[in-house]
C-alpha cells in the first residue's frame, strides 16, 4: 500500500469517488482529458469541502488536507507506476472503457476497477494482461452520500482481488456487496424490475403514480417510490437498461409500451422537467 488512488474521468461519478478517496487519506490523481470538465470538477470539489465545513462534518484543516491530496492529470501517461488502485469512471461506452483500461493497466495498479453500471466485467477484461487484478467497483450517486459499493467479480477476477476490493470499501466508508458478473448485477436488475412493474401498473390504471410511490414508501419503507426514482435516473437510461436485460433474461424485462412512448415524447424525468412527475428547479412540483 502506498496510499495512491487514481480516478479516470472527472464527471459526476469520478469527482465523487475522488472526494471520498481523498477523505479516506488517499493521495488522489484525477485524470480528465477535457480541461473545462477538469476545472468544473475542482470547483465542485471545493464546493463539497466548503459545505462539509459549514455543516460541521469536517474541520477547515481536514478539508484543506483533503484538497491538497487531490491532483489533476490530463493523461494517464502522467501517472507514476504502481498506485494501489485505478478506477475508471469514463462514459458507458465499451470501446472507450477498454482503451482506458489498457492504458490504466500499463500503470501497474494493484487493483484495476471499472465503475460501469451495466457492462460485463468479463467483456471489459478482454485484452487485459492481468484480468485477475480487475473487478467492478460500482459506486452510487452521489458517492459521498450513498453507503453501497457493489463489487462485481468477473470470470477472471482473483479471490485476492475481491478481498482487496472489500478492504478498500471499508476504508472508503462503504458497505459492500459482492456479486457475480451477470447483466444488471444485483442493483440494476432488481431496481429496474420494480420500476418496470410500477410503470405497467400506471398503464393498467391501478393507481396514480403518486399513490403507487406512496404505497412503496409507506408500506415497504422505500426511501423513494419506483416511479419517482425512474424520473430521477432518467427514463431513457432505464429504457436502455431494460433492453439490455431483456436480451439477457427475456420478456420479463420487456420495456412497457408506456415507457417507450414517454421516452419518444422526450418525457425523460427530472432532467427534462417532465416524467411521471412535473419537475421545477430540480424539485418535484
Ligand atoms: P460523465 O459523463 O459525468 O463523466 C465522464 C467523464 O469522463 C467526462 O468528464 C469525460 O470528459 C471523461 N473522459 C472521457 N474520456 C476520457 C479519457 N479517455 N480519459 C479521462 N477522462 C475521460 O459520466 P458519469 O455519470 O460520471 O458516469 C461514468 C461511469 O459511471 C459510467 O460508466 C456510468 O455508467 C457509471 N455510473 C454512473 C452513475 C450516475 O448516476 N451517473 C451511477 C453509477 C455508475
């Protein structure tokens, strides 16, 4: 262990992972190809540290110490060999991820990981020289607030690598689940199944979206109902996952016609202001 943690991609997830890793005492290198994105990420990180101090979660000295532990890099070639871990959090495109992982592997990390939410770890491991050191580390958004870390074990992932990932979860303050590399892992498969059934219930006229959600919140203690969650994630994102899962598991994951129609009409949820609910200024109206 040399306490070096590399994150590739400073988008929504990458900056969140960097924030948590710096808070856990790692020296973080955040690799981002897009200069504007890199600057925006550092601004966002500064805002997070400032808010943590205002809320009394960190002292000013702790926040400053975390800030000095995060360095921006424009390319993986600038990263010295042998970090403890490299996690890629670039967009969900298999070819892009494979090329980033190949460049990351050349830096010889003890653990190489992908934050993919749906691509098979086995398929991403194709072409790696040391697939036994590679696993999925599926963080949740926002990374600093979500306790879960889904560790995805590919066909070639070594037991020691899984053990390293579980230990890392503990150090990052996350509670891990270890899952096999099957489409949808544990989270997306179960979450999307519930979401799709809720959409079929809206189409069947069982109840209003608000009442279906309320039933799950009050009756099953879900923190948010499945339809509101679909609005938050994005109906287009859920439709893509449903189609992937339909290919893998058959028609029980067939997207309901209502979902397909809403996506075609541009009703994608919170990001477009309209989904199962109306959204104004980022809040459910
Ligand atoms: P994003 O688009 O916000 O960020 C991706 C970043 O990667 C961008 O800043 C982009 O410029 C950068 N990038 C692209 N190519 C690069 C390269 N070669 N080297 C360095 N940086 C590069 O995406 P995101 O929402 O953070 O998602 C990233 C990954 O995390 C995806 O695989 C996604 O499926 C997964 N994920 C996302 C969420 C979520 O809620 N957004 C949740 C869990 C997992």
